[in-house]
């Protein structure tokens, strides 16, 4: 046996011993506590619990279901759908909708995940209720796995808050991975209707109608995207992620929405839809109690690569809270949920966007070869001087002002190397003096300039950051490594250097360094195209497990530099970064397009339009006209990614942005779209969306200032409310 194969075999044995949840070698902390078994508790009496403002909380004793009511609303919302359960025949067991919790756990014997629901806990008397101030605390006992989960239901001025403290969960042999809370609270009847649906925040947002059409349809995605510290090979394509921890259910003339107010980064959002026996379809938060990693090990011999699950040694540290509110009448809609979420974020209308927003691609490191020796050389695609010329030409043609982002203007361009592109300007693109002159030109023409930094991904040490000491680690205590994915060969390209993630503890300092750099450049704004839309763990410290702390680290860091008078731009940002941004570029326009979704909705844009400067990317799409119309229907700005010289290095690179970024090719389109949209844009910019309706490719948006916009994505003209929109076009009417 070769030494290499023997080493792999030994490593595999070690991993097999320590990967299991009960293994001692990875110091796994099991939260045993005291499990109370064999006791049948009495059901609580039906009674009123608390009343605050418009909301009241009670409990229904037969099913131990907390009930939420709001003054002026006809429907009572129950943790369990009591009206359905009251007529259920229990001869064949309990329906899944009698579940206050779904429990996901890890079985170390089989090294697999399993799920239980709590539908039998109530009829078997295996819940313990305790009155608390303005609420009730209910402990659910899962005898099959000896796990107990205490859940608190507390009334507040804004509605009902449900919370779980991970440290209060008792486990024994089986390791608790996640708890899905109140899966049938935020729910709608399983009836076919345009006004009975669930809303999930995947990408731009999506709707799932609650009718029954065969087997139950399910959905689950992580809030703020998949944990980058979990082993997964990078590819050129990415699914759309959840950027905001909000969800909702519209049930005829009333709606319930939920916002994860604590522990969002460690949460997921799930939905269970269309199960006839459940009676209701629900959307709910999933609180991820413990993190894990998929570890791939070369066993050698005929086995080769084998996957293992490596659990984190401790639970994720943050307490979990979700708050629910009731909407009725016209507010029982997507627009109503968006308005409630804006209020939660503290956003106010009145912020006008810019019609045109430009991202200039500076350059990249190109591979060269001299006498058989490979080396890299910088290849410029847009210099500072060329960027200024582009702006001057478009200013003359459109008369518009701009937001301008400089992407790939650091030392290594778009190519990942040192953190923040070494916090320097590539001299091939111009000097600091040129950059300062460009910033002055932008200011004189009421435009804004932003210099972009990637402070998440890096390869080489430099700028005070080491790829050994300042790289995030995974659950195996090894540095997280990412490799490019070769689409043609369908495998990881290990010939390229691995990319690391900056340690979470170093992120605040990197944010400060980026802000200091733009001040040194003499420009007013800093752009973070990656920082604002990704989240990851760092298992070097427990406070970073499960992506915990990302909200305060990034959101707090951005607010800090804003106080120092540095403007902030982000791209497709998560809510904590978006709320701290002055400009949000490349807002998502589609969901992850799961088969369980019925249609995409522009919820993300509905939240931020009129409150934050924002834009939707146009030319990188294979259907730019559709993206243009997506911007029109929410009053968003138009964003274009441009390069002055799309040379062979750019075309042959991994950066797909270059495919449609040639300024010479895009100039006429930019001018045409700006002219077509200008009057409508000026009429709605700074105004939030009051109502939105879409069917079969035709949408109607009413803005808070009364302006109505009809967008037609179909191939034939349509007339709505007396307004006729041509095919692939739009029409609008002002309030006056």
C-alpha cells in the first residue's frame, strides 16, 4: 500500500469515528438536561391570555392552540387550524396540521437526518403549558427520540412573538438539527382561489397557491443564502437566495405575515402546500439549531471518494424569534406585506432613484505563456479615461445623471487575488489623480461614483491579511476552500488556486480599510458587490456558528462608515446590508424557480422602491427587454454593465458579464430605453408601491402618489382599466 493511500485510509477512519454526533474526538456537546417521560399532562383550559393594543391572545384548550386576534378583523389565526381539526376523525390518527413543530434530528447510528412532527403530542398529553407574562410557554415532548422543545408565545404591540432558546432544548442520543415553528399558523385553506396563496421571499419573491393538485408541494431555502462555509463546489450559476426573512399567507380578505427578528441568519424558510388531508397550507420559519458540513474523503481502493457528515461541536448561539402580524382588507396582499416589512426596516418613501446606473468593468488577470512558462498579466477593458468618455457621451445623449460603479479597478481587476484587490488602484487603468478628476466630474454632473471591493473572497496573503491566519474555517477546523467548477468537464478545476473566505473576525476591519481607501482616492462612495449578498459561518469561534453575527457585523460595519460620510453601495443585498446602503444595484427579478412555485412576484423591489436608490440589471440577461419591463413595473432604475474594450482575454475568461457588456454595442439601447422610460420614471420615482396585481404576463401597479402603470410582457396588445399597452411594452397614467 502506498503512503498516500494509507494516509487517506487513516484519515477516513478518523473521520468515521469523529463525524458522528456522539463522537468524543470532536468534543461534540450534547445537551442532555432532564427529559421528563411517561407523564400525561392535562390540556390547558380555553381562556384569554393577554390583550395589547389591537391584538389579543387566547388559548383553545382542546388542541392547546394559541390564538391571535386583531380588532376589526374577522378571522382568528391559530397555531393549529382549529376549525379544520374540530371536524377531524381521529380513528386513523392525527393529521399533520395538528403539528405545532417539525423536528429534524441526526441519528449517529445511521449517519442520516430524520424528521418528526408533533401531531401526536397533544392527543397523547405530551405537552406541558405554563403561563408567562402576556403569553404562554409550551414544552413539546418527542418520546420517540427523547427530545423536548420549549416554545414561548408572547403577545406584543405588533402581534405575536414566538421564540425558542436553543440551550433549553433537551436531547439524548439523537442530535437536534432544526425546529420548524408553527408550520400551520401562517396558512391558508386548501381551496383554489387567486386570493389564497403563500408568499415566500426566494429571490425577487414567489407565490404558491394553496389548492390541492396531487402530492403535497414543499419548499425550503436558507435565509441569506447557503452557508459558504459548508463544502459545496462553486459553479458559474447560482440559485436565487432569500435576502429578507419575511413570509406570509393570504387567506381571502385577511393575511398573516411573519418576520424572523432574531436568529435570521441561522434560519431557513419552508412551506408545506396542497396536502388534502392537512386541510391548510402553511409557510413557516425553520430554526437551524446546529450546523453541519458535508466532508468528502478519498478512501482509496475501489471506494474512492466518500461523503461524511461532520456536525458542529456546539449549537448555534443565537436565540430565535419570529413575529407575526395580521393584515385585512386591501392590506391583505403582497403590497400590504411589503409595506409592513418596510415599516419593520424603518424605511420611508421619498427617495428618488437615478434613471441610469452604470457598472464599468476595469479588467482582469489574463493567462500568458512565454517559452512554456505560464504567467499572468493584467488586461485592461475600461480605463478611467474611457469611463469618463462613456459618461460624457451618455450625458449628452440622455441628459441623465448616473450612479457609476467601478468594478475590477483594483490591483488584480476582477480576478480574485488579495483581499479588496490589495486596496489599491491598478495603474494600467489610470492614476489616483485621474480617479479624483473623474470623481469631481461626476459630482459636477450630479452623478455618484463608487469603487468596488471584494472583501470576502481571496487567494493570496497581503494588505495585512493572511490566507492561513485570516481565513474562515469549517466544522472540521480546516480552512474553507473553494474551487472553480469546469462546466464542460462537470468537475472541480483543481489546477487553479483555491479561494478562501476572510475570517469573520476580520470583516469589520476590512470594511474600514475599504472606506479609508476610497477617501484616499478622493471619491465619495464604496461598493461591496459580494459582502452585502452572502453570509457564512466561521467555526473558529462559537459566536460565528450558523452564520450568526453576520447581521451585526456587516450591517453595523456599513452604518459605521456611513456615519463617517462614506456612501455605501451594495448589489442584490440582504436586508441588513440593503437597509444600510445608499444605493442597491442589481435587484433580483426572479425566484429560484422551484417547481412548487406558481409565479414570481417583484416583492424585493416593492420593499425598496421609493425608499432607497435602486436599479435592476438589464443587459446581462438573455431577455433584456423583459428586465427593462421588470424595472418599469416597480419604478426602479436601469442598470447596465459596460466595458469599453471587450478583448479576447475578456471573451475567453470566466466572467460572463463580458458577453453582453460592449459599450459600443449597448449605447443605442441605453439611449432608447432612457428615452422611452424617462417620463414614467420621473412620475413614480420616490413613490412606493401601493398595490400590485399580475396575471398571465400583464401587471398593474398603483403607486402611492396615484400613478398607474400597466406592463405587458405578452406578444399581443392588451387593455386594462382603459389603458392599452402594446406587446412587450407599457403604458401609464398619472394621478392628475
